């Protein structure tokens, strides 16, 4: 039996991400209960603006990695894109709809 090799081989160098791919993120289609969604992962370095997450109604600040999702069918356009925290996107089918309340509104009732 040969000993285990803990170091990566020098000839198996990882391929670097191109500037355009790093800026746009990695895109794919995901199936959920409410249909198919085109989902793009945005890396922290590529996030330059502040967005509001529809899952928790909190801000996604610049520099925070997150998800951009829009309907996968041809009816969706740029106005249908929503920026989500990664955890909020994964938990969205387990949550009820978010209710926005002012600070002085009663919590229950």
C-alpha cells in the first residue's frame, strides 16, 4: 500500500475564474414548488450595491455573497430579478410570507 498524499499535485493547478465569470457569478436553473428559477450565486467581491432581501426584509450590504433569482421561463425579465441572502433563498419554502411592520406596530394580532 502506498502512503497517502496530502499535498495537491503541481500539474493539477485549479483553473482561475475569468474576470467576467467572477463578476457575474455561477448560474443554474433550480426547481422549486413554485416553478423553475434561474439562480446566480454572486461572490462577495462582486457585490457592490445594497439590496433588500425579500425573504427577511433585511439589507444585503456590498461585499456580502448572495443569490440573484428570477423565473426561468421566458416571461421573466430584468425587473423580475431579486437578490436574496443565501440562507433565506434555501429556506424560502419553509417560511410564511414576510409581513413588514413599522417599529411601533403591535407584534401580534
